[in-house]
């Protein structure tokens, strides 16, 4: 660094340091919020799309509330409501947007009917895995786009969970060719739903708590949910014949925390930082829970419950891949927000793809792990 540049750099650093002292520290966007630290107490409500205390996701939100309470010394206390306790499971977006609750937890693709571009922030079929999604959101502008997308709805989105790679789902019919997808009534959200529709199936969106009954009664022929650990807890092996992999539609879906924007702005900056820190911890915690337990439960499903676990035939996956491209083309050509978000997503995918090509892909292909 040239001497003058270095001097300028140091001067800027000093100026920043001084402003931190004046305004207090903690706010990621300096000046966004008055950083006056008060002892004002906040009592908030969080609504979720999950059943009350649902393993991993529900528990994770309970833990999030506990961590925030502890970190803030009781200044921000959050009462967590499961889906249906305060508002219906799939109404959390509206509830937080309107301020019925200050916070919500769920997945952004549930709001595809309202905000189509939101889907890209959960998962894209044949898209990026959990670590790549985090990299896009935290380090490559993805989160900023998400914030811009949600701002008109009076919402602040914060990543707060990930399931990791999912399974393809539970089917009561064999999928031997792409023709077997025709007429298939399947519970599947997000862009994966558009793909199933293009393949001639009938996608249905139901919250987690209603899937079992729908599958048992034949309202649906198939469902995707998460992976071995959670699917075991849901008991799908009792009512479905075949368990297919891979989860082509959800390679690393992000779970979201939403905060009512006006309420967010009313928080002192240190409490905002505490919420962000707790959400980041949730993000790691949920992903770790799934990663630690999926194989244990996969073995239980196979060895104890004799579940028929099968891979989708390659030609079926190829067909699903081409319908995925078509679904994204259709969406981005009619919705400018989707186009903008997908351009960022796709650019980043290409960027990390080159690295993955010579790092993890090669590593796994040689039987690592
Ligand atoms: Ca899923």
C-alpha cells in the first residue's frame, strides 16, 4: 500500500472508530437505528409454521427465544407459538407483516403465491447446498436482495436454520419413468411444485402437521418432507411404500426468521445484534442436528422398519432437471423481482461451482467419508 493511501486508510479507520464510540457499537448498518442503550424491556410474540415444540425447527425457535432472553439479560423476551396456536401455520408471513406477532419462523417458499421471488431464498431445484446458500446470503449479497424483497411487506428476513440435503420423498407408487409423475398428487412446496406440475403432476402445499393424515387418507399419493431423521419422527414409513432419493428439489433449504420491520427498528442496536447472533446460532444448530442424526435414522428406517429406499432413475432426474430449468425460465420471464434475485443466485452458483468442481466433487467421488 502506498504511503498516502495507507495514511488515508488509517484516517478512515480512526474516523470509523470515533463514530463507533459516539453512536455505540453493535449495529451492522451504522446509523440505521438509534443505539441508545436503555433498560426498556420488550415482550414479543413469535409465530411459526411448525407444530408446537416440533423437533429441530420448533425446538430451535424455543432455543432461539431462550438465547435472546439470556443474551439480553431479559430485555427481549419472546413467547413462541406453534402453527395454529395464535395464527394458522401458513399465515405467519401476514401475521408478522401486519404486526399481530413481532417475529415469525418458517420457510420463504411458503409465500410463493404472494412473493414468487421469495422461493429462491429457501431452495432452488438442482441449486446450491447449505454452505453455498449461506455463502450467497452472508457473503455475496443474497441477504441484501432478500431484505429489499421483504421491505415492502414491512418485514426483515434473517437466515435462521437449514435442513441440509433432503430426501426425494415418500411415494405410494413406483417412479420408474417420468410418465409415472403424471397425475401424481404430491405435497411439495416452492419451485419443486412448479416442476412437478410441468411433469404432469398435481402439487399441493400443506403444512408439516397435516401431511400424515393427507397421505394416509389418499388425499395425496406422495410427499416430500425433509430427510431420514425428521421423516422418521413424522412416521411416514407407516403409510408410504417407497422412500426415494436424492432431494433434487431441496439441496440445502434455508429457514427464515422474519421480524416486523417497524418493531425491528424500535429495538436498540445491541438487541438487534443479539437477535442476529441468535439467528446465526440457530442456523448452525438446526443444520448440525439434521447432519448428526440423518444417518442414524436412515439405518433405523431400513433395518428396523424395512423401508424400501431407492434412487430416482437417472432419466427421471434428467427430466426433472430440464423441467426445473423451464420452471425458472417461466418465473423469471414474468416476474422482474424473480429475475433480479435469480441472476444473483445463478451468478454466485457459477462462481462457487467452479471451486466445488475441483474440491468437494472430486473428494466425494473418491469415496471420501
Ligand atoms: Ca422439504
